[in-house]
C-alpha cells in the first residue's frame, strides 16, 4: 500500500549552481490521520467510508534499519505523482534526490536532499515548503492505545520509502519542511502560506450529515469533540435513567401507602356502628344476667353468652337457631324476678317508670307488657 507523509526542509541553501540543498526531517513516529479510502480502499476492514482513520507508527517500525535505509537515494518530486516512482518514470517525475546519510532526529527521520529543478526551486521560494514521503507499508487494523495514551485504529508496519515530494501542506505537519526562512543568498523573507496552497490540503469530513472541508488538525479536533459529545450523551442518558428509576420507586412507595391506608380505613368502625355494637353487647349481658345470675360474660362473645345461658339444648345448633331460642327465652321470662333483675342491670331505667315499654324495648325485650 502506497501512502504519503509530509515534513519540512530545514536550513536550506542555494549552491553556486542554483541548486537547493537541505537537511530535512521527512517522517515521524506517532499517530497520523488518513481518510478511510487511503488505508482501506477495498473496504476489507470496513474503514473505506470512514472520514478519519488514526494510524499509529511505532518507533520500532519508523526507525528500523530497513525503513531508514529505504529513504536513501530516493527521487524528490514536486507534489506526489499519480504513480510510484521507478527507473521507468523517474525522469518524468524527479526534481532532485535524497542522500544516503539517513539519521534519527528525536521522533523524526532526517535526510540530506537536493532539489535541482528550477521550477521546483521557484515554488519553494514562493512558499511551498513542506515535504511528504511517498512510501509503501502494511496496515494492521488492530485498535489500541499508544504508550502516551492516544487511541488509534490501525498500526503501520514494514515502511519502505519510494520518493519525497515537495508539497504545500503535508500530513506530518509543519516541522517536516524545507527550512523556516527564505534562502540566505537572496535575503528573501519568510514565505507566506498562500490560500491556494491551503485549499489543496483540505480534507472533507461529514458532520451531522453535512460535508465540511478542514485540515488534518481540524479533523482531529472534530473527532475529539465527537468523543466528548458521546461521553456527555451517555452521562445524560444515565442520569435520566436514574431519575426515572427514582421516580418509579417513589410512585410505587406512594401506591403502597395508599393501599395500606385503604386497608386501615376498612378496619376502622365508624361511630354509629360502634354505638350499636356497645348497645347490643350491653343488652345481651343484661338479659343473660337476668336469666342466669351465675353466667360468665367477661371475655366471651355474644353468641358464646347466649349458648351458656341456653345450655345443652343448643350445643350442636346453628347460630340462627341459637338466636331464635334466645329471643324466645327472653320473651318467656315474665316473672317478676326476671323483670327485677333486668331492671337492676339496666341503670337507665327510672324507678317511677319501671315497666315502661320503651325501657324493655331498649333492652331487646319486645313481648313484655306492663302488669304482665
């Protein structure tokens, strides 16, 4: 696979014959950005349509003996040709040559070079200062993180130089260039970067469905912002989910309390019903004591009191039968002893009106009459 990098010429000078001589940084380690179609044109790894692919160039690959040696005696071209440079076409593309004293300079490869073509030298004087390596390499699509913590999508290996191009903007950055100042022989000022040159190096990236033209640095910034937005969106989604869960838990707790309140309401007897129960209880106890002074009423229900008074005759009878037998027994209690006992148990009876029908009615005795 043939790829292109870029650097700049350093400390250039013009010889007596007009040639441009320089010792330049031409390639570096670290991560460089490529379009997906550059590194995966056949889409074997699914990267062809990706706007930016982060390719890591390990130090061991960039500075390997074979990689360094491959950049010696390489043709220098003015921009990248559409084909790899070889013996069959070098005359058509070459404007100069690299030397053989290839060396490491920090994170860069440094090579001596000479530009011999007048038109290429004129372009350099006009501000075309950066360099871009044309080389072949293997791309291993294996995502990971560099020793300094930078994420990458693929690794570049087996780097072999083919040519060195003079370009307006190069991928390796402004450090890979032919000098920072004009040629000392002419006294030219530092060459400006022309807008036309900038447009030549722009890349297109899709942002929210819209194509945007920007530089490699701009693409890197956009990708970083995309990553931050993804993290932010996830944090927002997590916070929303937590809020929804808290709300659901509170709703469930409120519903549970509502059910408990309803259950408590069902267990609470209203005042009128309570009065009726007390009156009924008092009547049963009063009548029972009148019929059987020794009957035990404490701790017993009304039904149990009635059965105790009625005795064995109702042992196996139903509650309805017991209630009917009770009513009959109370109705038949006509002797004065019974009346007197009933009167003595019901403290609401007035002594002057002992036989008032209403008094007996309040005690549940409906068949007794005055003078009976």
